[in-house]
C-alpha cells in the first residue's frame, strides 16, 4: 500500500498533507483505512499518509491524539484542519473538497505538527501511493 516518491520535499514546499493519525488496535481506524486509501487515489494532488501513532511513534513525535481517527490537513501556510473525524467517506470527501476550493482557513503550525510534517517529508516510504 505504501510507495516511495521524490523525497526532495520540505514543510515549506507547495504540498498539501492529508495525515490520518490512527492506531492498529482501533477497529474504527482499521475500517477507515480502505476509505482513506480510496480518497488518496481520488485526490492525487494531495500527499496522503496513514500513520499509526504507536507503531510509528518516532514520526508522530509529540502530536497528542486523544480520539481515533484524527486527521491533519496542512500545507506550508499552516494547519487547515486538525482533529477527530467521523470515519465516513462523505465526511472526508467534503473536507477534501473544501481544501481544494480554498475555503478552509489555516492556523499557524503548532511546533508538534510542524515537526510531524518535517519527519513525514523525510520519510516518503510512509506516503500512500496515489
């Protein structure tokens, strides 16, 4: 499911990240994984990452996840969305359409989300294949 891409990227690069923070033990997350992968194929202009915060704690860093699944939509300007998400295709689809249209406002990156994106930028093996 994962594939390597060009690793010459940074947080300041013109990339929009769609990161699902999950846990393998979470049944909702396991069920949602196929929906998330399907959205990655529908939106190849975004960089999708499925990140197990326990198995890949070195990448997750200090990002605090209280509810699974949690979604981070971010770009160089900041976080566009960061929070729990109901694991439904229609909910994710609406968020991604809002992201495409530019209607999601950005908030400055918190240090932990900036560190997460920097770690992900340097780890293309975790990017979902589009």
